[in-house]
């Protein structure tokens, strides 16, 4: 009687239950006897699976619910970058708005303002790019930052009333950004669909989704908002 154990037939006699030892030569001989197509098919299976994996992943990403609030968040970050970069430039034409530091030359104060403000502005642009690229850690920071700024906007409503009573309506720009847009960003970014998308998407896939005319449109809104906020902060 013959039974199959592994890849070689093993003989045993009923009642004795003794297995025959298999030599290494027999293993080699059996392997050579296998059809060549079997080994080739096994080798081809792995590349086929590796080829299908990116396709399956891309399909899964496309089937996810669309993320919310990314455009608003990036425009917010880039708007802050524009404001931070413009403040030193406008200070050149209105040095009275520059904070006075005893014993420090006004020219040196302006230079220091440029040295501090422009790297910060570049950092904000980079952070907005991280949101656009689907970085999960940037999402958490964005939510917390906008939540805190929303509280600042609510606290500043009393100052808005005082400014309006004297005919200064520019602080209204700041309040609209902090009390309306900032909480809206927090709400939309904290949606479960957005969080799930950030966890699964790669940077390349995120930039592909939020690319092309989308970038120019968001950049335009960031510039407009940054310029208006800069004027409002100097009034």
C-alpha cells in the first residue's frame, strides 16, 4: 500500500507501521521529475501578486469617501504665510507700527523682523503642503491649532464691537476668519471620512488628488486672505 507524505511516496506494511527512510538522492531525483511548468508557475505567481497590489490599493483609495476641509486648511495656512511675509515689508513704509526696543537701532529692528518673519512664513507654506500631501501628523496639529484660534476669535469679539463703534471695520476681517472659517476647518477635518483618508493615503496619491488647478485656486485664496488680514492687523 502506498500513501503520500510530503512530496515522496512512502511505503509501509499494514501492522508494522514502519516508515522507510528517504535519502537526499531520492529527493533530488523527485524534484527533477516534477514538470518544469510547475516551478515556473510558482515563480510567476509572486510578481503577478506584486503587480496587482498597487492596483488594488489605488482602487481602494478611490472608493474611500472624499476628505473634507483640506482646501480650506491649506488656504488658511498659506494665508498666514502671506501675512507673516508681508508684515516686514509694510513695516518699511510705516515704521511707527514697529515695536520699540530700547537701545536697538530701528534699522536693525527691521532686519531682525525680516530674519524672523520670512523663515516662519516658509514654514507655514511647508506645513500647508504637508496637509495637501495627506500627512496624518499634520492633520492633528491643524485641528488643534484652528480650535485654539477659534477660541481666540470668540474672546476678541468684544474688541470687534469697540472697533466698529469708532468706525473701524477692518477687525471684522480677522473675526470672520477666526470665528467662521477656523471652526469650519476644525469640523470638516475632524470628520471620520477625512481621518480615514489621511491614514490610508500616500503622499503621492494625495498630491495627485489635490494638484493642478486646485493648487493655484487655493494659493489665490490664500494670497487674498493673507493680504486682507495683513491690512486688518495694521489698522
